[in-house]
C-alpha cells in the first residue's frame, strides 16, 4: 500500500503484526517442508507406541490474529485479519491429561492477510484492494524478519481443568522471543480425532515489535493482538 497518510493504513497497521480411542480416519501426512530446528517430532512418534498421540491436520486447523487501529485518525485506516492455515505438529493427550503436551508451528511466510471471509467473520467492513493487501503482506514479512525467524512456534507444557474446559500453560516463540501464556481453551476428543479451540491476547512489544504509529499517535494500532485458534488432529498409529 502507498504510505501517503491518506491511504496508508492497510500496510501500516500490519507492519506491527507480530504482528488432544481408536483412529476412525486416516491421519494426515507428516510435514513435507522443513520444520524448525530441534522440533521434537521423534519424541511424539516414540510416545505413540504406548500413548495417544495426534498429528495436527493443517487442512482443518486455523489461527487468526486480529489487528486493531486506534488514534484520532483511525477512521482513515483498517483493522486486519492475519491467518495461518499451515499449522503442523503433534499433541500427546493421555487420560486425565496430567502428562498432556503439544508442540506445533507454522511458517511466517505462509501467513495470509485479509481473506474476505475472515474479514467478514471478524466484522471488518472497510474495503481493501488486492494490491494493497499483497503489498502490506510483504511489508509485514520484512517487519517480522521472516528469513531470520521463519517459524512461529507454540509449546503447551501443561493443562489444568476438567475437559472440555481447560487452561493451557503454553510458550509462544515469535520474532525470536519466547513468552509464557495461560490460554483458556475447550478440548474435544472423539474416537481418533481431537479438536481444541480458544483465544488469547498477546502484545507486540513483548516480542520486540514496535506498534505502528504516525503523526504523534493520531494513526496507530493497538499494542494488543487478539489470537483466535482452532486446531484439529488425528491419532497416529504406533510407528507414525
């Protein structure tokens, strides 16, 4: 998008984006692309010989990040939806969940921006041209230093509560920074399938990202970002 302060907002606002039983269906295939260095896939494949391990299905999983504008000139900008449909990883969901854990990731370069149906579901009604959307996405990738930090990663290290209502103790790594989060979520395990959904809030400044602001804050985005997720997976057989 052209940064002329009259139609800058789609680009500027997204500069700041970071900005789980017997199997009843076939498990999705393992990731085809490179995973983050040190990703613990083997831990889950070994655990699957004795415990219920699920492979996340990217075709049924979605993470959305809602970015909101603020300031006296906010009406000149746009709110935005950034999304990943490439979530990959594993969840270990034993009975009682005392030893439950999960590790998953998604490539930053694969983030989509302002898909029309996602904007509509978020209640965002302003019009953005395809050209502006793509230019904004490219600028976002530069802001996030996607070549240096190609993945966002989540590790769920504990779960408390009684299903379906849980609180996940998780660690999010974004832009080379790791922060702990407590995330309310709802878990469903049905035969060989699991799903978990919820939402949380993160702050850009916690991950070394400075929220976009011009004209002394007259046009800016809010530091908090709303993260909404639904993740599904299928139990894998021993041996993966």
